[in-house]
C-alpha cells in the first residue's frame, strides 16, 4: 500500500514500482508460495499497480500482472483504488488467462531471496551438517548452577521468610531453565534435521550409526531417548524444589531446599550425563560425514572391487578429485567434478565400493552405500569391467557380469554405459568377446577411449535433463487440471 503513495494521475513512479515488486518477493504475506495467504492490503496495491500497467515497461508490466494473477487466484475481491485508470480487474483476468495458457502459474514464480540463500546454504553444507551443537554435560550443569547462584533476592519483599521463598523458587526455575532449554533445543533440532534428510543422506546416517553400534556404542534413537529422559527428570526435580521452596516454613528451610536441589542435580547429571556426551560425539561424527550434492547430476562408477573405477574418476574429472572417508568403510571414495568453461559444476563423478554377487542381506555397509547412490541420486551409471582376470578372486569375469545383470534388472531406468578398463593391455579374443555389446574400451593410463566415454556421459546427462523437464511439465499440467 505504501507503493500507492508514488501514484500520480494513474501512473506509478519507478520507486513505487520497485517497492511493490520487491515486497511481492520478500514480504512474508507476498511469498510466491503463500497461495491463498496473500494479504488483502498487498493485493489492493497489486490491483492498483495493474491499473497503471499500460504505462509501464513490458518487463515491469509482466511482473506486476503475474503478481495480480496470484492475488486473483487467492480469491480476493478488492475495490479499485481511487484515481487508478480503468482496467485493473481486467488486467488480472488477462493474467489468469495467460497463466492457464502456460505463461506463468501461481506458486511457480521462484523462491524469495532469503529462501534461495537458505536453500543454497543448506545444499552447500548438507543436511547432517545442520545438526545442532551439543554442549558437554559437565559444562551444562556447571553453567546452570552458576546462573542459579547469580539470582538475587527481591529486596522489595520486606518479609524475610516470603523473600526467601520467592528467592528459592526463582533460583530453582533458573536452574531448570539452563538445564532443560539447551536439551530441548538439541532434541528439537535433531528431530527436525533427521526428518528432513534427503534419502541418500538418510542412508549414510543410518550406516554411520550402525557402524557405531557395532563398535559398542548405543544407537542414535536410544541416545536421544536417554537425553529426553534426562531433561524430563531435571525438569521434575527443579519443579519439585521450586514448590518446596515456596512452601518452606522458615527462611533457613527455603535456602536448604536450593542446596538440596543443587546436590541432587549434580548427582543426576553425573549419573545420566553420559547420554549428552555420547550425543555430542555422535553429532561430531555425523557432521563430518562427507556429503554429495543431491541436487547435482551424478555420474556413478560401479562394478566389482579393484576394476579401476577411481582411476577413471580422475581421468574424466576437472581438477584433482577429493577422497571421502566414511566411518563405516575402510576405503575412501573418490569424488570429482566436471566444470564447464564458466566455472559452474556440470556434474559430480564418484566411484563406489565394489559389489559382489550376493543378496542384500549378506552385503556390508560399503556395498549398501553403492546401492543407495544408484537408488537415490539422479545418476548416469558407468559400469566398469576388468577383463584381464587380474582384479582378484572376488572379481572374476563371471562375478562381474553377474553383478551387472543384477543391477540392470534392479535399476532399468538409469542411463547406462558399459566401460571396459585397462584397454591398453593385450587381451585374448575370447576374453574381449565377453564384453557387453556397445561397451567402450578405455585406459586411464593412455587415455584411450576417454573422449568417447565423456561424450556418452554427456548424452546421459542430457537424458537426465530431458526427463526432469518432462516431469516438471507433467507437474504443471496436473496443477492446471
């Protein structure tokens, strides 16, 4: 509505248009995702702006019409502003017609600036790195006791006994605040982060926690439950002491209640504070787990152990790949990126732990990570075979082909590329004949076939892009219907 101040004879000043458009993307009531929550005052400004849309530049006019279309979609019937030229409602109707034709749709104008910044920060960090900070149990109890001791008597209460009663209750409440509030924020933070984890991150989290369990530590759910129990016991202890202090018969008895409370709280936290310290260690480990960008297209190199996957990652990546070490695996995973000429990341390239031809029940955490990367990441699969028979007894040619057959059945929709590594070596014809049809022969030593592999990867990424666009178009059509 402030933007209407700039209106003169049916025209909007540039400053007024800027205020209106920026508010439409930043104000909470005008969020593109607010739907029917658009505020009437904001809609009045939008309709007023549309009344003068004929006098604005096309770009400004399009943006304001988009916003008024969202206002009309929300169902607001608003009066035309005084002094505004005719046609405000008509422009809104026209905007709605354009939206139905596919020009723009409510709720699809993009995120607000703050939402984009938060989303980028979240994607850069990874979900697990947002886990809340946990303070050591000893530090928490000492800080709470110190804050409790800082509480002063209310000298305005003249009666000594009543003043001591009030003082005891306030000190007990202060101790409760500094014991239970940090734990409550920690528990809420863990519940929020774990609930919003991407599927791949969820698998990595579960595998990390499982590895800790096998090492003799408790599970994450059990640890959180113990912390929740500690918070409840601390709250009940302080609440009982506050009530006892209020009902103390003498000043001395009121002061004694606080001394008893502090001793009991220290004993409780010495006995059960291990849960807080365990959650602290678990949080550190989870936050340090390497994470992939789940929104970036991924090229996943899979195959049996020791077939040369990591060498291919280094050959097709831009720059030097990094090695990610997970708590549940004894080997690092090589992760590289393909960067375009403008410095933007086109995709990420990763090798995965080798798979053996066996059931999921018998597979270890490393193999489950490989399957999770194929299941939950938008990925082009490069299946790497070594036909030299030099990859070890677990990676025979028969074993490799058995793994390939399983994965092809299990993930039929992934763009698939077969690559035979170590092509610089001379191999017998009978071994070469076992390569899948259309497999590209490559060598990370002589770079034989690398260009052809990169071309096929690019085609696979284009296929992923087309599928994404088709899915978005189908979603738009469903919204129109």
